[in-house]
C-alpha cells in the first residue's frame, strides 16, 4: 500500500546535472492527502537518497530549480506538511507555483516560514487566486525582509531583482489600502535596519507594486532598484480585481501607470517612509 502511494511521486522527481528536478504538477487534481503522501515520500528515503547520489553533505542545500503545484485542490494542511519536509531536508527552491489552490492563513504563514528558513533565496513565489488575508501577506513580506540576499543580483542588464511575490486575486487585495502598503514598506525598512542589512535613513522603496503595464519591472529586474532594495515586487496587486468593470475604471483613472511613484498623486500615496503616519492609530498593516 505504501509503495502504491509513492509510485505516482517516484516518476515525478529525479536528479540530473547535480540538482533535483521535478515535472510540472500543475492541474493534476492534487489534494491535501496527495501532498501528505508526497511529504511522506520525500521524508522516507527519496531526498536522503538524492543527497547521497549527488554526493552532497548533510548541511549542503539540495537544489530544486522550480516546483509547479498550481491549479490544484490542496489547502493549508497539505502545504504546511510539504513545507516542513522541504525545510527538514534543506531543499532550495528558486521558483514555486502555488496559485489557484485553497491556501489561506495557516498555509500562507507556512510558505513565509519557507521564505525565511530556506537555504537559499526564493526568486519567484506565485500565490494568486487563493484565500490569503492581510495577516498571511504580512508574514510573507516580513519573511522576505529577513533575507539579506534581496534584491538578488542582476539578470542581464535588467537591474537587481526583488522577490517576485504574486498574491493578486486574494482577499488581501481589497483589504490593503495604499496607505497600509506604504506603512508595510516603512516596517520592512525598519526590520532590515535592525538586522544590519542597511543603514538608517534609506529612502528608496522596500516594496514595488508592479502594474499590469509594468513599464520595466518584471521577474528579471526592477526599474526602482537602489542599493538596498526593493525587497519585494507585488505584481498586479490592485490591477486585476475579479470585477472587469472595476479594472476598466481603475485603468481609466490613470492609477495603474508606473506605480509606485510615477505621478505626483502617487508620490503622496506612496510617501517616503518618514512621511507615513506612524502612531497609536496607524493604518495597521
């Protein structure tokens, strides 16, 4: 029975050219129970055997370039268990697709643990079309702030690269105002200063909200890069609501152009951290 549970996974993962590889598992109807079985498979012997085959020390990262689990049926229970397995075996993922599932607060916080505790920085994390609220996205942003690697090195003349964090089409998109995101920016800078990643008084953005018509920002780089940031790209955060009429109105107003700071109005909306109202009645990110 155990072998039959593992058989579907043994053909999905293999080693090649010094790293772990995985077939795309998008749209396979994968449930929480399936992810529990996958975690058992990884924990049982597979990852230990991969490490032996690749002649990796126990403390060395086991690199998996990408894992695509998008458009499936799992939620918090499955993703929490899988994250535990990946962290236990020091699996380093560069790109992780978890979009279009049933992930909510606990699952989002588990993914934040992976961002913070992974042996290497995640480059892309796709969590759109789930059930993430403000608390889970806050944990994701704070986890990124704890990684000294961000922004990552340049990708061929495109500038440095923040974490590409897709969380559009989640409840958080209607729950976070620009003022709250500006406060989040301030807090991320505060965290990185306390950790010694940057000096006090850095005024460049820590968060870059990428519009649908990005005008330069993409997975390869950010047009707003400075010495210490941004740490996170939030692509399409407010641009792609579920109501197409809302999107049309938003675009007609000009609000989609060149966030965060291309117009005077948005310079106020995304005021430098020193101008954000921080006090007992703060916006409450």
